C-alpha cells in the first residue's frame, strides 16, 4: 500500500498537482515474516508411525521426505512416478483458483524437478497404488479416472482445504506439535 501511495503522490508531483511527495519522507516498517515451526526427527517419526494405516499415509510420507508443496502432492500424476527408479517428477499442481479447482503446470520452470524417493516412500506409494486399485473396484461406475496419485475414494481430485483439515485432525489426535501442511516442507529441509 505504501509503494502505491508513494507512486501516486510521485505522479501528482510530476504533474505539478502537489509541490512535494510527503510519502518519500515516511519510513514504513517492514511486515514481520511468518515464523514457522518444524518437526524434529522424533515428531515426524511419531506422526508417520501413528498414521501408517491411514489411506493418505503415502501423501504425508512423501511430503515430509521430499518437501513437496500441498499443490504438488495433490497434482502428482502416476505418469510422473517411477517406482522402479524411485523418483517423482514434480511438474503439476492442483490448486483452487477463483473458486475453480485447477490442475496446471507448476508456476515456474525451476519448480519442475525430478526428485529421488527414499525406499520407504516407494513402498508407501506401492501400497497406495494397490489401495487405489481397490477403491476403483469398490467405486465401479462412479470411479473417475483422473490419473492422479492422491484422490478421493471415487478417483476425483482431493480438495486442497480438505488435506489441511485431515492433517490438522491427525495432528490433534496424535498430539505432536501443531504445524501447517506447508511446514512439512520446512521440516524436510530441517531434517535433511
């Protein structure tokens, strides 16, 4: 807001509507950056052990292990997962934009990357794929083939806010430090 006001007053001075730009004398304070919390190895291990049987265990395990953003995890396609080589290519994201759920390429070229998966994540994704096949059989004609790794039980994309709610609920149940889903990314960096 300050920059906009200073620019507007600068134009007024240039057009000789004002004699000086009083905003240029102001020293605005910088907004405080959001502090984030991270999990220790013990907390991450406790969380993953407690949710081992949860249907979205692989999503949280991969997010912690490779620092995946929420949109990247929800936009991950099976075609971008190589369970033989143990890699994932993060090239897509799923986000709600202007009230619409969008599956698009990542925002920048630097965001598109191939990452090696730890062996436990490969195993978790294999179990997840088997669970998704069982979900497909159970849903029958109601199954939507989205090609996504993490879906609802009917194959449709998962609403991003629902992942936040699920994550918050699991944290409350388990009793580990409350962090945001995005803080899993920071936790990954800290753990590494």
